[in-house]
């Protein structure tokens, strides 16, 4: 249970004692105006801490955290405060640790395509520094001008170009993390065994403080062209997206805007989009001139088969005009003067039409309290952002907004989706964690938190719901997490790697996902994929007698790296009683809770057995 009020030692609060102890490591602020301003996120959600610390340097984080542990003071980390899920909740008994001043780009290694940065570096500042080298950092959230790289990592940020290039997880090579007890560890993508780096990514600042990150870079594409298709129905738009991806072309971005979104935003600015379309799709293709010419020809052909209107933009000015309506939406939302809420749900991409229908049905049910709900988002990933507008002086608006948000999340879950694709759980979606996860699955995540933060001092009250009586004790699972964190696991050589004897294989071409029983052999799997003209980077062509579950459970080196980048979900058992659980899903983006499936990679059964695995696949070209 988190501390809500200052503890006292005589006449001096523990927070005051802590402030005196850390004065040599940070600038200490108790000014109420500063505390109020720095304690709130993009939404204005938050609170007022007892004091604010600005560390003198990244090497001061470890002693600050050691002192916090000694004084039993709760620490709330703050970066760029662009969070959209209430992920920062300081109170009078807590200390706000402002990391925004740790903003140095420590190294740009052009030869190895990586950069070493402090956590407070703003995403767009990093991009500006990389541009003269012809390089970029792939994650490009709309909040890039506000969001820090450290924030990108702890939220596992995506952005429009995640379809082709992946989310933040796919571009973090290593991090230096200070744990809540003040100890320091380095976690690397190359580490064998359970993927602890993958667990820290997307952990919403609840497991450790990142003081340094090494991120992967890529060359900026030589050429980028944009296309727009307008569609009479959402189904035709979604089928077109599926047809583009099934062609073997991987667009750099595929964005979505629905009829209500176009019409609603048109009230605030000229989107430039056709007002009679049920939905529009914006597509970027990038690469060399030759690659773009090839891909653009295919995309245009597919668009013209179903679209009522097709536009093509090749020059920068024309591309900016085509994208303006979509990219200016956040600014227009703020400038509209209306009340608004930007949601975040993800469904398998072939379920987008049903999700859009559900959202608009919700809008109709609550029209007495809401103005409209605009649906935009990253259609290539199935990640949608229903943006709800309302009049601030409408007394029916608060209840209508809450009810609409609840219904939208329930609809996403019913369609095989998840409660958040990139905004995070924070405090806003804690109530839905028990809808998304079973008591066993939440208990496993609680074990992760306890292993990293036994005293519960770091970013308390975020992500995990209050413990329920239905949650089992998972002592063995927790011990395995602690073992992995403190130097390695010692799995029982008799521990089963797979369970259930499931050898079923199914490919979803509309979603480009593979669901495979853990006991299917690599030989069976490769044959199945070949027959359907698709590939999976996680499936090697050697050691064909192995099962896919055995491969994942024992993976090292190159095989482990390949699995990391395409593993979407896993049905597993939890070692305590071999209880069934599922972590992840067929969704391309999912930041609900800790990414627990990562622990099963290379763990030799220490956390439990694998039953079913879900991977991304690609069409053979």
C-alpha cells in the first residue's frame, strides 16, 4: 500500500529529512507553484509532491535512490510529462524526481548505427542531432517534441512508422537502470536468458530509473512518397490495408481517419479530406528510388481497386499537405476549446471495421453528453485513438465520457484486442486490468514489481490494481524473477519446457500473425509456412526436429534475437502449480501491464512451460 501522507519523526517529516540528505546530489525545490506545475502531465492530471529533485547528473540517481530506500520515501519519476494515462501521481508524502535535465546526447556512433543518451533527451532533439548524419531514431510518437527518450522506453512508444520499423522495444540495445534500492544494473538486448530488458521497457517507471540508454539508429530513407485512399465503407478500407500488406509491400506508415473524425475536425480546420468518405487511409512508402517506385505502383493498384478517390503526393510540399489533416489533429483538439479525451485501444488489424462501428454506436448512445468521437490511428498496427469531444459546460458530459470510454475498451477486448497499444495503463486504465488479465496473470505481474521494488517505493499506484483475494501466491515465479535480476536463474533440468501437446498451426493473413502450438516441430512449421507463402523470422531452418516451444525456452544468440523482435504473445503455465496464463495477444501493439512473456525467452522452464506462441509473420517476396 502506498504512503499518502508524510511520515513524522519527532517534529521533522521524513521527507524533510530526506531533502537534507540528498541536497548534495540534487537541486531541491519546495516552491508550491513549481511543484504544482511539474506534477501534472499533458492532460493536467497529477498532484503536488512534498518536494521536487533535479539531479545534478546521472551518477547522482543511485545515491538518491539509496537514500530514498533508507528513509522509505516514495519516488515519482518525471520526464517530459507528455503521458496520456495519468502515469505520474505525486502527493504530499512523495518526492518528484525530475529527470528532464539529464538531456545529454553522450555519443552518436555512425559506424555502428547507435546513439548513447541520457533519459531526458527529447525525441525530436535527438532526431535533429541525427539528421546531419543521415540517421534517425525510428520511434516517432506525435508527442516527439515533448517526449523524452527515457519516456519512450518506459512507455514503449510507437508512432505512425511503427508498422515497418517497430516500436521502441525494437530499437533499444541496452539501458543502465538504477533499481529502487539504489543498486545499478545494465540490461542488454544481447543478454542470454530471460529478457529483462523487455520487461523494463513499457514498465511505466515502476521498476527502475533509466539513467542511460543505447538506442539503435537507421538511415533516413532516401525517398518517401505518400498516397491517400478514400473509401465508401470501413470494411473496404480495412480490406485494402490487408491487400497492401499481403502483397509483400511493407508501408512505412498506414494511418486511418473515419467519417466522424473528418467531419468533426473540419469544424476546427480544413483537413483537405473528402467529406463524403466513410474512412480514409494514408500510406507512406519509403526506401531507395527504385524501391519506392516498385512499392508505390503496387499500393496504387490496390487502392484503385476499392477506393472512391486516390491521391498521390511525391514532393515534400504535397506530402505535408496530404498529411496535414491527420498530423494536425492533436493541435486542433487543444485549440478547439472543447473538452476532449484521446483514447487508445488496439485490435487485430482485420477487426478495425468492427471496432469503428462499435465506437460510433457508443457515440450515438451518448449523444446527449458528447459532441462526437473521431477515430484516427495507426491502422497498420490496429492501434486506434478514439478522440471524444464534449462541451465543458454540459453537466451530462462527465458521466457520458466515462461510460463511452468503458464501452470502447470492452468492445476492443471482445474483438481480441487490448486496453492500450501505446499510451500505457497509468492510473486511467487500472480498473480495466482485471478485465484484461486473470488473477493469475496479475499475480505474476505483481511478482515482477515485488522482485524489482520490494518496498513498493517507485511510482506507486501506477499500472497494477489493488490485490484481490483471487490472486494466488506465486512464490516460485517471484523467486525466478529475483534470480534473473540478481545474476542468473538455475532452472530445474527436469522442468517441462512445453505443456499441452498442442501442435496446431494457424496463419491469419489479414493480421499477418501466426498462432502455433508449442509442441509443433520446426520442420512442421516451416512446411506449413512455405505452403502459404509466408515467413516468420523466429523460425530457423536448422535443428528442425526441435519444437517451437523448445526453441523459445532455450534460445540464445541469433535465435534469441530473432524471437525477441517478432514474439507477440504466449499461452503459458506459471510455475507455481502450472497455472494457465496468457501474456500478449495477436495485437501488433500492446502495452497493458508488464511484458511478462519476455521472461519465458531462454528461461529453460524456470517460469513455467509454453503452450501456444503467437508471432508476427511476413509475406514472401
